[in-house]
C-alpha cells in the first residue's frame, strides 16, 4: 500500500511520521506529490497535484481518497487504531466534507514548509522518491 501525501504540508508530514511510528509491520510505503512516483500515482487515479486536497492511498489497482483513505490506513496499523473503523458509521458525505474543510485550510492551520519532508534514514527504503 502506498500513501501519496503533500510533503510540504506540515500536517501531512506529521501524519507520515505517525504512520512510520505505528506501522510496525512495514506495510505502508510513501510517495510525495512533489515526486515523480507520486505524480504518476495521482495521474493513474485521475488526480492532479495542483490544488490537491486529499490523501491518496493506492493498493495495486485500487485507490481511495479522503476519509476512506485515512480509515483504511488506520485499519492497516492494527489495534488500537483499527477501532477508527467506527468512523464508517458517519455518512461519507459528512466525513468527507469535514476532511475537505481541513484540507483546504491545512497550510493556514498547520503551516507549510518550503522544503519537502526528508525520510528518516531508517525508513528511507519505504519512500518511493
């Protein structure tokens, strides 16, 4: 499974660091939207990196966006994070509306880095770019 994220977004970078910490099985791999691999995955999903307001999760030929991507990633982490599947009880349009609100304002709320997140040395093989 590949998580495609905005490496300049501080919220997104914290999310990736969280995933690296709790993905003990090393199932997740990462690609930034600023890199060639991330852009290719976005294009395959019909998305463009300009103004992107979603996290993309790719597993083979399938992909998920918004809260579906977040909930699936948390499921992969196992317990206690798997309990986030209760989020599926909230109707998708409501979950995704809240997600898009935060995504649209992520730079203002959490900040933006002028440089991309550099992978930690002990996890560098999990990053595609």
